[in-house]
């Protein structure tokens, strides 16, 4: 009898062939039961049994995982035979077309359960393999930042009072719950991690780069005291494993206490106690719920929520403060009646009282810390953590002399003109020819005047700017016609020194926006006729330099000044007034510019830190290098004219060593000149002696009304009794 094959089977002949070709694994368990043995082949000798996966893992991870693996091994052994039988066959027999490649629901379910089981096993292994580090608090304990004078002796310390651990019992419950409401309301009930938060944080880290959020208090504490701040998947995973273990080893109260004492709150503070003092000038035990709600907002990022830094910060802080108080009500830790009392934002102090001593060293520390962080590529948070030794360039003796000279001038002004002296400001700085800032005068008291007067760009340079115009003309030459050849300028080149002489261009007079011819004014309205540029700088005649600036090109004047050390941000419009000192350099930058002349035309950016170490290891600094601003011959001529200016104005102060100009090189002589403005809003004296340049400026501003400079009205003295020169000479003694 002939057997008929159904059509469906005939149509799927290829499938039958492929299925039949799949080798069938022998049932070893059945063979063993019947006592059958497979014949051995000399060509294929039996291999030694392969070690199991658990044996391999145990050999790698060591005895720590042995108990876990011992528990799992019997279960894995039971499941293995069934897993072999359930091994999927592809293409699936008994299916046609595309359905042959689609797994069954049983296979899908098995795959999901296998993935969950494998993930669980890996987490168990990771948990068992993770240890809580022994060096707790080694990264969280803030240390001193120690500042040293140029001679290596200690100058100041910061940071040693910026962290103080407080027992949890001394931290009011309102303060604790303000932090918990803002950061982790479920702290006392969670297992130490937030699975939802971790998933969200990992997604942001991998997908979008936004690394905020996703951490419980326990995780943040672990990050603070055990790990670094790197936002990576591996760090986040390690953080979660340590957090789970720590939650089992420590009480919740101990974790919360550690967190409150190690978290960064900005203003150089770590811990809630120092934060309370830095922002409210009180101990943490004296804080109310409203103040605590603001401090809790700083945990999101002090640079974004300190309201004294910007209006945007204040808006964020107020919103977060209000939300935190409402959240405390929602979780039952603040009554509605108590919440109703806090309607006004608790404004913090404008500055950290822990930093300020009121002395000049506060200004020096501020200047050095800013430079150290920039040159050493140190973040604010790492710098506030402390442990740095900052070796500054400040000369202790020069700093004392400069401070003493300004203090005497202040006292005299208060005695002679009490009303005018109240609005008087004195900025001063000494910079060496190699760029080292040796001394600064920042203000009378850092606690009442936080900004540094030596670094303020407030008032114009006036006629003290003339040396840069002179250097530009000497270096680049002049053009009297639009397309004419460049003409050389020397110290003997003559210019019109008459008062109010109009400024000209190749096309004729220069007209300002008001329709008037631009012209410079000489001090006292004096006219000098034809005068050499050397003599004009010696006598501080304005009109020749206003015209020289036009002839050399205002762009060349500005370029020369910037190469000498003045900042581009201190310049205004490029108009003829630029040559008469319309720019507003700080005292530090003005001293730096004159030090370029003393260095033979080479400029080194001013710097205040020469070395930084941390725990005995040097921190790499981006130190400035000297660059050529103009030729050495140009520097020689300008400095020679400034030396003559000093000798002419102050003949009694000329050192004996330079009375014979022929025996003293120009760059080695005491040189300097006064600087005045046409509107009498600033008085300068800038000069150099022994390769150190010092700039002093006196001006008036009523900070309670505006930032507009006021007329000096005699507060800076007279030509014969100049207050800036008196301060300069007192700071630079002895001159010889």
C-alpha cells in the first residue's frame, strides 16, 4: 500500500530537511540508568570534565562569595536538565513562513524570567563583593588653607573654622526636617537607595548628560565621604551598593548626622553649623524653620541659590525656600499655623563673617585665592575643602609700608576735611618687573568694604596714560597723510604744546559728536608752544600726546597699552580722548604697565601665587611668561623721560646715586609721573624704583548714592603737596 504524503508536508520539504539535520543530543541520564557506556575512540579521547561556572567564579572572587554560591549551586543543578530540554529550536518545527522565526509565549516568558534571575544573581554577587571603605570622613573633613608671605612665613589661614561637626541632638528637629523635606522625605523608611531615582539619574547620565537628581540622603552621604563627584555609571552603581550596605550597618540618625556635618553649603563652609554661622551669624541651634528651609536649598548647589550672588539666584532661592516650607507641611513636620508665620524670605548676611578679620590680609587672601583657583585649575568646591598651602608673592615689609602710608593719608584727610574724606577711596599696588604682585591696599576694612580698591576699574587714568601713547609712537611711527609713508618719531620730535590746540586728521580737524573740534586741555590752561615729546612727557603736557595718538593710530595706542598690561575691558570708545587717559585701569594694572617699561619692554602678567602644594604634592600652575610689548630702545626712551619727570617734579627726593644721569642707566633710575583728569575726578601717581612699580590712585565716590566718581575738591592735595605722591614715596622708601 502506498502512503500518501499530505500536501502541507510536501510544501515544506526544506523545513523537514533542516529539522532532520539538527543533531539529537543523547539522553545521558537515561544511558546512565541502563548502565550503557559510550565506546571510547582512540582518535577522540575523553576530555577532563570542564570546571563549572561556580567553581570559576569562586576561584576569581575568593572565599567572600563562597557561601552565596554554595546556596545557589543546588538550585542551578536542578534547573539545568530542564533548561536543556526547553532549549529553543530554530526555525520552529510545525510552523510555516515567518511564523517559524517567532518565539512562543513560553520562550518569551522564560527569557524574561531568566534575565530577571541573572540580574538578581549579579546584584547579589555585587552586593557581596562590595565593602564599605574604612577611610570614612577622609574626604569630607575640611582642612586649613594656609597662605604664606613671599619669605615663606605664614600670612593667613582659612578653612579651619569652616567646618564643625555637631551631634544630631544639638540640631533642631525643624532644621533636620527642612533638609529631609527638601532632599529625601522618605529617608527613615527607604532602604538607603531610590530605585526610581537611580533609574532617572542613569538615564540622564547616559542619554542627556544631566546628572542632577536621583540620590537619597544615604547616597549623598556616601558620595560625600567615600567617593568622588564624577558623574559616571560605575560611580553611581558603586554608590548604590555602598549605600545599601551602609543602611544595614549604621542607624538612620547616624547617617543623617554625618550628612548634615559633611555637606557643602557654599561660602567655604561644610556642615550645617558653619553654614548657619556663614549665612546668619548664629549657631545651628538658634535657627528657625524658615532659615533652615533656605539653608536646605543650598544643597541643590550653593552657586545657584546664594541670593547675594545675583538676582537670578535670589529668585531661585525664594522659590525653593517657599516650596520646602510647604513640603514640611505636606509631610506633617510643620503645622499650617507655623507655616503661616513665614511669609518673608529670611535674607542671609551679605558676606561670610567667618572669613573677615578686617585686616589687609583679607584682601590679600581674596586676591591670592582667586588667582590660585584659576592658575591651578581648582574648583571652588575642592578649594573650600581645604588642605592647600598657597605661597604668595606678597612682600611683608612692602605691604606694611604701603598700608601705613595710606592709613596716614586717610587720617589726615579725616582731620582736614571730614565730610569729603567720608567718600574718599585709595587704591594702591606694587608690581615687580617680572610680574609679581608685591603689595596692595584694598580698603580700610574688608568687613565693611568687601571690594578691593587696588583691583577696581572705577576712574580714568588721565595723564598717567601718556607713556603708552609715547611708546606707541616710538614703536610704530606716525602717518601724517592717509596713504603716506610711516615717519619715525624720536624724543626730539616736536609737537604743538599750546592749550586747546585742535586735533587734526589727514582730512582736517576732528569733529566730535556735538559738532565741536576735539582739543585737549593742559593743566592750568598753560601753553608751551613747540615742544619735544620727551620734554612734553617730562612736564606732563597733554596736547602733544592727543595729537600723537591720532598720528600713530588709536588702534596702535590701544594695542600698545594692552600689551603693556592694561585690560581691554578698561577701554571705551576709540576716540581722541583715549590718548588723554579715558581708560579705567585698576591700580594693579597701572603698576603692571609701568613695570613693562622697567623690564625693557617685556611684559609679564601680574600674578600673586608662585607655588601651591596639597599634602606635600605640588599643584601644577599655569604660570605667566614674559612677552615683548615693544622694543628695548622704546622702553629706554620712555623711562628716560619718566626719570626726568620725577627729577623735575621732586628734585629733593632724587637719590644721590642718580644725580649724575650719565652714570645711571635710564632703566635703573627712579622714574614716575603724576596723573590728573580734566574733570578732577581722579589723581594718580605711578612710578618705578629698583625694578618695582607702584601705582596710587585717589578718588571720591558716595557708594550710598551711585558709582559715579565725584570731584576731588582738594582731597588729593595740590601739585606741590600731592596725596598720591606722598603715599607712593612712603611706600617706596628708601628710593636709593
